[in-house]
């Protein structure tokens, strides 16, 4: 059993032992303190004792069950189905591993490279790149055509372009001549029409003036004849003579105009004929040049077609030559690739059978010499077989992925696995759980060599499903129920039982207080429960001694605001100061914490003037209190008395309800009191 413990198990034992010791120490110390604090005339109920014992026993049972469950080993073995393991070579490095899960027989599963092989492959790859580059260059470069044919084609096309350009120039010149000829004809027609119109107008004017001259001559002859006959006067004759001269002048002017227009028309026609003849000669020359140019262009085109045919024939020859060179380069590439494959064939590892790759080294290039880099299995791969109780196997079905540890002390390795199925055994309540696992490198090597590999399952069943945990939890729960029931019973008995001096000394000793017959009064506020117990005792005392019992309530109205603004520590300090300043002057006067913002003063054997004096002094003390960075206190003082002789017990009921009856209250600014049965 000890040999099966690992370092982790021993560490867990040490930690658990320390934890159990700490729990026992804390429980013992708590028990001693509780016994000391609860010593008194009343005995502890049996339920409380039984509950405490049940809780301790239940917790110890839970811890013991957990320790036992943690230390129980779950051992098993790992095996593989027809493994083929590929190991790293001494003089080579792994260049690639098969990346598919399933491989067929004869498939390449690993490839190795040696230093010398890398150099040879690099040289062959360089030659292959050169051959491929040569082939690409041959395919992309221009064909090696005959330079003389290309030169002849260039010269022929230059001449053809020149003749075409010359023909274009002649055509443009012909179009310019035609436009100028048309402009000449248009100008001649326009000028001829203008001169003709002017000539017709002048001739008509000449005819008119000629008729006027003839008429004036006839009139002058008649006037002359009449003047010889002295039938008219000299002025009449001179008038006729002047009119004839004017008409003759107009006739001469019109005659000159007609002559000039005829001369201009003749000159215009002569110039038009000369220009028209010149334009016709130029047009004929242009047309003749265009005809010659067209013949030359046709001749040059035929010559260019012949050169183009020769170039096409040479281009076919060059293409055949380039294809031959490309084929030679490709043949060179194929030869080099075949040589490369021949070199690589010796570095390949092929699968001897079909199966699934169950292990692949994460960094095969960095693997040590003869270290496993790949494992091929003909079955499902690596599996772990662990002997377990049948109830734990049922829980493993829902556990999913679990962890394993190797049992070999020289190999502290952990790996994971997944639950697959279970197998029955000859034992009644035990089965063999089968897991699909992922093994470390060293374990794969051991399995490949046929060595047995022992493993330990690190998984543990859920603690709350164990019977020991359920029994301990049930026992602890029963203990808590008994402890609660006993505590409630004891509390009720203590509340209903009469309070004696011994009870008061016990309760005051819990808070570090003592009731003395002489000396300074206590300066600590009692809790509400103990204050009520003390009030009942004082009420019984007042009944027995036929005295009055006074009570004063001091409320800090802005206590919540102070607590939120300045913090709980400051507010608690303020209450402690109030307790010290406002407590009664007698040893019998007691103060208690009535609520979060109220203090209660119990004044035995005190009449109305005494209660008023205590209330007034508490008011004065509260008004004079000041604190740094704290708002002024807003307090309310309420006071009352009870007369036991008249059966007065309302003050206790009022305290239980959290307030003093209205007929026993004092105002917040003055002190007055009333009593039942006594003035």
C-alpha cells in the first residue's frame, strides 16, 4: 500500500493532517470557552450536548471519508493495437509528417532529411528553377526573325507611308484649288451682276437725259424763233438755253458712266478668263500627280505584302525553333525532378498497413535521436484499462475528459483520456473501465518496444455521492437541529425563570462588567436582551421593597446620517461617549443599548423628581457634546416611572414593544412625569 503512494499523495496526507489538527484545536477551544461562559446554576440541556457531539462526529466522518477516498489508488495499464512507431534518425531530421488521421497501406507517413541531402536537393532545386526560368523566358521573349526581312519591311512601309502622305497632300491641294476656283467664279458672277445692274441703270438714265436734251433743243428752237419774232423775252430764251445746257451735261455724264461700266465689264471678263485658265491648269497638274501617287502606292503595297509573306514564313520557322528549346528546357526539368524524387525516395517512411495515426510529435524537427515522432495503430489507438468499483464507472460515463498519471517513478508525466466503455470482471462489484488516451513520448516508445506501462487514474467520484459523506452530513444536520432545539428551550427557560444575583453576575462577567456594592458606576451599555432581564429583576425588587422604578430613553435622531457620513466607527464612538456622560451616578443605575440609535437608563428606587433630574442632566450633557468633523447631535430625551404597588408593569411591555407609553413620556425639551396611583 505504501509503495503505491506518490509524492502528491504524501503531500495531501500532510495537508489533511494539519487541517484536521486545526479543526480539533478550534473545536476544543470553542468548547472550553462556551463551557466557561455558560457555567451557572442551570444545566445545559441534553439536546444541546447531543447536538454538539453529533456535529463533531459528522464532520469528522466527512473528513475521514474524504481522506480515505483521496488515498485509494485507481491503477491500470495502457496498451495499443498493432503499433508501428517511426523513430527519429541519427543523421537526419524530420521534414514532414502525415497530417491526415487515416492512412492506407503504402502511404508516406514520414519524411527525413540529412545535411548532405539538403545540399544536393538545394542544387537540384536551383537547376530546376533555372530550367523553368529559361522555359518561361523562351515563351515570353520575341521570336528570332530574319533582320534583313524586317528591315525591308520597315523600308517598304516607310515609303508606302510617304506616298500615302504625298497623296493626302495632293488631295488637300486639289480641294484648296477647287475652293479658290469656286470663290473666283462666285466673285466674277457677283461683280458681273453688279456691273450689269449699274450699266442698265446708267443706260436708262442716258436714254432719259437724251430725250430731255432733244425736248430742250426743240423748246429752245421754238423760243429762238419766237425771240426773232419778238414774241418772247430774253430771260425766257436764256432760261431755255440754261435748261438745254443742264440736260446736255447730264447726258454727257451718263454717257461717260455707261462707257466706264462697259470698260470695267470687259476688264473683269478678261481677268476671269485668265484666272480660270490658270486654275484649270493647276487642277489638271494635281490630278495627274494623284494618279501617279496612286500607282506608286499600289506598287509599294504589293511589295509590302510580299515581304510580309516572307516574314510569316520566317516566323513559323522561329516558332518551331523556340518550341524545340522550350521542350528541351522542360525535359531538363523533368530529368532534374526525377533525380530529386530518386534522392527523396530513400528518406520516405511508408505505412506497412492501413490504420489511424494515434501519435504525432508536436515538434518533430526538434526531436531527439531515435525518439518516436509518429505512431500508427491498426485499431482504435491507445487505450487505458483501469479496475474500478461499478458505481464509480457509472459516474465516469458523465465525467467526460479525465486525467492519468504514469506509475513509473522515473517518468512523472500526466496525460488525458476519455471514457469509452466498461468490461465485466470475475469480481462481484468491480469492472474494468476502458479509456481512449493520449500518451507522452516516452510511453509511446515503451509500447512500441512491447513493454508494459502502468498508470493511475487521477479522477475521483463526486464527494457528495459517497455513503460516508451522506452519513456524516446527515449526522451533522441532526446535530444542528438538536442544538437549535436545545438552545431555544434553554432561552425560554431563562426568560421565564426568576433572575437572581448569580444570574446578573454571570451575564455581567460575559461583557467584562461586575456589579459592585460600592465604587464607580459601570461605563458599558448592556445588550437589549440582558437589559430586559435586568429590568424584570429590578421590577421584582421594586415590588418587594415598595419602591418606584424609573426609566430614561435617549435617542440620537440624526444617528443614521452620522453613520452614513462619518462611518460606523465614529457613530459607535459617539454612543460610547453618551454612555459615559449620561449614566446614572449610582451603582444600581444601569444603561443598555435599546436600539441602533437609542440608549435606555434604568433607575431603581427613583421618584419623579429624581427621574426629572437624571433626564435634565442627560439633556445638558448631550447638548454640550461636540465631535470633530461630526454634525451637532440632535437628541430626544424620554422618561417614565412604574409603580409596582398598583400592578404597574406597562413599562416592561412598552420596552418589549420598543417604546414607552404616552402617559409615561417626557418632552424632548422639558422633564415632567406622571404615575399611576401615586402623585
